[in-house]
């Protein structure tokens, strides 16, 4: 799927469409920004579930959880290519700014 992400990003930049997604990989691939659940937090919680299941917990009885940590990533290089100025106040909200 990463090859599709890169191809979509190339076309979006060519046609000057700001790419906004929920997965940080889209911003890393050249999209303008991403805001979504932290992959690290999701992986950590998944490991906890696996541990409980391996200790014979019933998967049916495990609670459904919603993400509680989100990441906001801005790709400044993409903003520049799109001719967009990112206000400093917007940058202070970002967890990461890709240059």
C-alpha cells in the first residue's frame, strides 16, 4: 500500500491538492498533513491484548478501546510546494513538522 500512498501524493502535488490524512505515513510520503491515532500507542495496546489472550483471557470479554493519543504532523516541504504559508501558531499545535 505504500507505493499507492507515494503515487497519490505525487499526483496531489502535481495538481496542487493539499493531502490531508489520518495516517502519519501520508505526511511522511509528501502529503500536507496528518492527524490520527498514534501508531505507537495502538501497537502498545495491541501488545497488551495479545499478552492477555496468551494468558488465556477470552477475546470476547476484552473491552473495546478507543485511541486516546493522537498525532498531528505537518509537512512543511509540501506546504512550500503548494505555495502555502503555515502560521507559527499552527506549528505550535503540531507534534512533528517535516522539513
